[in-house]
């Protein structure tokens, strides 16, 4: 009988934990102690385990030896920490009590055919006048040329790189790439989008990055820039509670901000827009504000040499850095997971009300939005092939949806109709965001920044200060 190869998939690697992680379809990669078969986290799986491990009461996602619990609680990363200055409870959330919020959401599968037809009729009426398909602007950027042509990158990494390249290409077209500004990456994760923006702007000084992520993240790429002159600062806070005006870096520098994000999930997009523009003390700030001589330099075409001629975006006369309004130079956010939006946080409530819609219809449209991709995902997503890395599943949390399975309504609507209705739901929700940005003094649009075979969530929301 041939023994399985110790590759971490069919058999544990030498000196590594023998616990099989079912969700990841591989063995745990943690190094084990001398004479042990399992790491500390999976020690309970060992029959002769001398000490019992229990879930941490602060975060049950990890375990701790029961007799060392008191010591662990003093240093656990999930313990309550002093709130930073920029933490303001629910500053970007909507009102805690929303009058028309439905008490119980009714699954679509529990609705009658007449109710469903009425919802679809309301949806089609609401989107009348909007283009069902956005303009396609699949771009690239020289900053990623080497990585895109590196054969060491697998299919999954290549798809992520293509998305990053197109995001940078579109940002360059919008004149959002440049020095003397602060890029705020919402839902930053490992910080890869900020990393590539920095690579694209490495010739310039006075570029700053704020990476907003509520959870601790492993393998952060911003660590690569610790020795550079560029400032990378992580804000470990939920966007819901982030007041950018109180971030010391922005208070000190007084720079305009550019909000960016790649696959910002559901309600996080609305929270980010509120964070940037929901406060009365925020204002558009773009190249339109510049004198003609400076404006022409900022508006050079992509590929032209800007070099040191690119001018900073100055403060208004007599304006001080501390306590000033937050000035927003633009927004570029790749959208994702409409089924995870929330009526309380949604920035397009007024838009919905103007269309004669409310929280009840919004809740139904969220569920229906998952139809836009659920059929395609089922066709694409099978069990991972041998040798596939964890990076392949980086977007799984964005793509998985129980609503798609519960509310598929097979036999009532065919797959093609469900997909079309799902796309209309996404369109309506996104148009509410566009409306919000327009009300705040921005020109906003939606476009396809990558093809659906690269990512099923391929819509980019952009905004620039409107011409004055």
C-alpha cells in the first residue's frame, strides 16, 4: 500500500499538526511541540492530552488551556482596549430606530406568486430610465506589469492582480492618483490595494495611507513599506465608528482624502460613504478648485510624464489643519455583496422613498440581488482542486449567500429571469448610492471595471467633485 504524500493536503507535513481542517480541505500548518502530534489549538484532538483546552470567553474562535485562562485574558488580542480618539460610537450608522423597518423579514420562498409579481413590478418601475448595463472600462496600469507577467502567480493571484490593475487604471483616468493627498482604504484586509497605489506613486513624496480594518489581519503587505518615507497607518476600527476628522494624521497634515476599496462588502460601502461625506463638516475638494495653471498639470493624460511638476492640492487661504472640515477628493470603491446591506446604514433611503419604496421592499430586493450571481457561482464553484492555495478563497466570504439557496424559487422563475431580476436589484441599490453622492456635490457613476469571468462582483462606484 502506497503511503500518502506529506504535502499538507493528503497527509500532514513533517513536524506540523495532524489535525485536518475540513473547511480548508487540508491539514493544519502549525508547528507542533517535540513528541506531539497536534498543535496547542488542536490539542484536544489528542487522546492523551494532559490539559484541557476551552474556547476563549472573549473570542470563541480560538482556545486556551483552562488552567492558564486568567493569564490569557490579560493579553488576549480580543480584550477590551482603550478607544482611540477617532472612535465615535455609531457616528456613521443611521438612526438606531428606523420607523419603517419591518419587524420580521419574510423569505421570498414564503411569499405568494402574486406578492412576488408585485415586488418585481415595483422594481421594474423604480429602475425605469436607468441603463441596465454599465459602461465597461477594463483598464491596466504599468505598476502591475511585472506582477501580471510573473509565471509564479497562479490563476487566483492573476485574477486579483487584474482587478487591482484595472482599479488603478480607472483611478488614473479620474486623476485620483497623485501626491499631496491621503488614500483611505476601507475594508483594507492585507492592504494590497494601498500597496499597489504606493508602487504606482513611488516617485512622489507626501503620500499617505490610512488602512481601515476592524479585525486583525495576517500577512499584511503594508509591512513592506515600513522603511519608506510614505506613511502607512492602520486604523483597527469598524467603519461604523470611525470619525476621520479626528485621525491625528489628517489633523496634522490637512490633506484631502481619496476613499478607495476593493470588494467592500454590503453595508460597509454605505458606512464608508457616510464616513467620508455623511457629516455636515465635509466638502468636495478636487482639481476643479485649483487655479487654471495648476489644474492643467493635474489633468495630464495617463502615460504623460507628470514627475515633480504635479502640484499639491493647497489649503484654502487662512485655513488651519486642526479642526478643519474633511475634504474629499474622490471615491473609487469596487462594490460587493448587496445582500448584506442594511436599511439602517443605507445611504439611499431618500432615493428609495422618492421611488415610493421603503424598508420592506429594500429587504426583499436584498434577497433577490443574490440571484444575479448565484447561478453562475454554482456553476463555477466546485470542490477545490488539489494544490489550491488559501488565496483562492479570499473572496469566498463575499460570494457565499444563504439567501440564494433559500430563495431560489425554482419552478416560479427560471434561472435567466432570476439573474436579470437580481441585476436590477443591484442596480437600484447602487443608484441610491449614486443619488447620495450627487446630493453631496459629486459627479458619480457606475462602471464595469473587470470582466465577470475574473470576478462576478465587477462594478466600480466612482465619484469626483462636481464642476463649480
